C-alpha cells in the first residue's frame, strides 16, 4: 500500500537531500528540522552527487537492497539493479518500482546501478 | 522515587496457539501472575499492556480496555493503557508500570504484553511496519533485510562468520529444551542453521526468531506493599529507555545501536553496577546478529568482538554471562508485544532460583528489549 501523499513527495523522482546552512550537515531523506541545530538551523534543498559506494547490502527475493554511501557522507537505502559487493561504485538511475494494479498508476523512482556494468552496456 | 519490586509473574506457552483467542491468551498469563503472588486481582490499581499491532494482526484496537474487561477488572474501573513500540512494546509497558509505582501514583499494578500473530496472513509484513514505510519499506526492504545489511557489514569489518551467528541460534535452542513455555524445545546444529535457506542474505531462516502467539504478565508493587505480599520480591534496580535515528541510513554507524548503548549506560549508572556485574541476561535476539551486536552495545564485549563471546561459550549456561537461558526470541518464541515482559518473567524465575534445569547462579539480571531495527531500546536491571 502506498499512501496518497506519495505523489506529493517532491523529490521521490530525484535524489534531493536537505542541507543545513548553519552546521553544514546533509540529510537524506529530507528533513524539516535540523536535529543538530534545531531552531537555529536553516534547512535548504541540496542536490547531492549521483554516485556513491555500497556500504553494505542484502539479497532479498532476488533483489539487491543496499545501503549506499554518497560522497558527502549521506547514506541512502536503495535497490541496486545488478551485482555488487561492499565497496562497489554505483550511480543513480530512474527506474520502475511497481504499479498499483494492472491498469493502475506505475510508480517510478530512484534506484542505483553498478558503474562497471553500465560501461559494458554502453559498449 | 520509591523502590519498586516484582511480586508475581506469569506467562503462557509461546507458539502457535490456534485454539485460543486473543483475550483468553491474555487472561491465562494474567491469572497465573496473580496466582503466583496469591492475590485475587481486586488489589490491582492499573494495567499497562504492550501490544504491537492488535489492529493489523487481529483487527482489534482499544485492547487495554478489552482485556481489562475480560479479566473481570472492568468491575473496578481501573485505568488500562496499551503501549506500542513495535517489538519493544512489552519492555516499554513495563517501564510505564514501573514509573507509575516509583512515582507513588499507584501501589500495585500489572504490566503485561500480548500478541496474537497466527491469525494474520503475513505476520512478518506486519512486523516490518516497525521500519520506515516511506523510505525503507517502499524501496523493497523489510525488517530481515535491514538486519541482513547490518550483519554483512559486521562480517566484512570484524570478521564475524555466518557460523558465529549460527552458534547463537544453536545456544538458544539448547536452552529452550528445558523451558516448558518455549516454542521450539529441540536442539539444532550449526549445520542445520547453515543449511537453512536464505531469508535475506546472509541471514537464513534459522537466524530469525519466529513470530509467535503468547502473553506474559508481571505484577509490580512498591517495596512496602511487596514485603507484605511475598517473601522473595525481585527489585527493579533500573529501567531505562532510549531512542535512536529511526532508519539505518541516518545512523552514525550502522554497527552500533546507540539506543542500546545509551539505555544500558544509564541503567548501569542508576543501578550502580558495571557490565561485568551482570550475572544473567535476556537479550532481544530477533535475529542472531542482534544478539551479537547487543553483546557489544551492552558492554559485554568490545565493538567488533561480540562473536568471541559465542565462540568461547561465555554466554552459554555455565559461561561467564549466560544469555537467553529461556531460549530467547529465537527458540522460546517472539510474541512481539509480549517479548519484553516474557524476558522479565524469565529473569525473575532465575533470581528466585525457580528456573529448573536452566538455573544459573545470579544476583543481578539484565533484560534488553529492542524495537524494530534498533530505534527503541529498553534496559531493565533486576536484583534479588
């Protein structure tokens, strides 16, 4: 079940984090308040890098679910389409998540792909 | 703050209780706790009940008033409240009951936990509502997946082996053999665990606690009342709770449960003891890796060295710090919201020397109840 407000989540389709201008910390998923600075914090949208490394992962029902560490230290739980190991470099990709029903809304969002296999695909 | 004691304990068998209803499971645990202390029930001033998801498991909310009624306590109109903190619901309910007596508001209360999971189509799906639906569940992770990600990094960074995790399950099954209320009263081998299919790599079926039906109840009283009621009250030296960032993606280090570190350090301080003073512990082994992480976060081992305790038999009955003499969640069963109370019941039996063949020599006992992937931790220290 996906809540209706899902479509209202501005950055479901892109990796946009929050950045606190007061302390310089990045947060993903986005936050409305900086847990370090609280009222003094100044939360802004921040585009974060498209590449990261696999910190750890599991294989669940044939799918690779990984915790990816992005360059600024932000961690992101995501599906990786392809074979990876701890430390593998990955980049973000726009992928299908699923659909509400056969004729229903299709959900899209960000997944990651291994950078190596990406090169092979292009070749 | 007053000193608080546990004067009575009771628990149902954990397992697949197909032939019993939610309310009757609760009643049987509650009645055995009352019987244990030898009171009728009229004396009880409040009920605190841990339950994760009556709504999703059996389509029933408002369960505290329901079970108060079925227990015959609606007659007295005492307050009843349900506490929800995923699988730390029981521990959290216990802490609310403890605070109610310690503060002087009530003299004698019941803290219970109950879950009926086998009527649900997919109990693990319900348990996975303990993780972030928007940012973890949505991308396809479930609770075992989160622990699997933690387990793989623990293996990579510290050299923990799948066999080490398997040994946790083997130990807990061995302990359960002599526990009359345990779901799986049979031994398993490391080979059995290693040969069981993957649930979420590297975690296998036999690394995971089952989801069970069951209820447990304990009766708490002020020291003054406790001394009148029984000869062998077990005292609550500390009962602390802490929270952490909800999702592993926001944690400082996914291999440390800061909630466990914080709650346990505070509990040790209040109780005036150190980790080495703990004689017996019931630890939330929802997955085998959870028990290994807990050894480290509770201070029984240094970070990264948790597997050494299981390799060297230190947490076996007869070891330096026996852990999960009940069989733990893995083999005694995990009746989600009841687990935190069930841990207290088993520790009270140990401290009263009523644990039968599982008996260890203990003065100080510790319980750790964890919610979901570690965002909630409740630590209780008991002494006789």
